[in-house]
């Protein structure tokens, strides 16, 4: 019994460390984030399994394109879009050296979600954000990377973000 528990205590963490934390993800079909929200990942993206947490009413997915991070978070929310954007902007500027750069601009997805987007910068990094509110959920998109890495990937990430959809029921 003690040997079995010891095997589990030491063997499972060793196995966990041996498995890759990232894996490629298909860019030809929607990925379910959670809370009824789906997105089609950009080509060449991998998914970071250490951060990604799909669930019934919430969800989080972290895609990586090289060193660029593309994070989408879904949470229950009962406020306005402007309040959701203000909340995310406050979290961004709460990081030492980070600042929001410019005003928020309207953005819409192919599926009809309306949101606001903007940019931010920090020490050696740049970023973009977008926020949407749908049926009692907030959908936050944050993208960050070194300026030289971010530029070439932004078009693919923006295209992916425009595929965000909310479905009360899973799409057929």
C-alpha cells in the first residue's frame, strides 16, 4: 500500500513533467473555450495546456504563436461592456510599467458579437485587448509579445478573434 502511494506521489508528477505542456491545435474548426463561447484558432497556433481550462460556465484558453500569447477568458458577468473594458484596462495598468495606448475602438465578430478593443505596452512588450459581453458572460481577449514577434502574428490573431461566437447550445 505504501509502495503504491509512493509510486503515485512520485510517478504521476514525473509523468506529468515528461508530457509536453503545449500541443498543436487545428485551425479549421471552432475550439470550445467554455461558457458557450467558441473561437477558430489561428494557423500555426499551439495550445498551452498548463493554462487552458474549459468549463461549462467559464473557460480560459491560451494559444501560442511562437513567443506571442493569445489568451481568451470567459466568465459570468452581469455588467455593461464599458464597465468590463474598464475592469480589464485597470488590470493591465496594474502591472508595473504597463500602460494603455490610445482609445478603445469598436470591434465586431463574424457571429455578431459587439465589443471594444485597444492596445497596451509594457517593458519590452506590446499587446492588444478586446472585450465582448454576451448573455451574462464577459469574453476578454489579450494578446502580448515582443514588438518584433507581435507584428507578424497580429493579422492572424485578429482574424481568429473575429471568429468568436457565443451559442446558448453547442453548434450543430
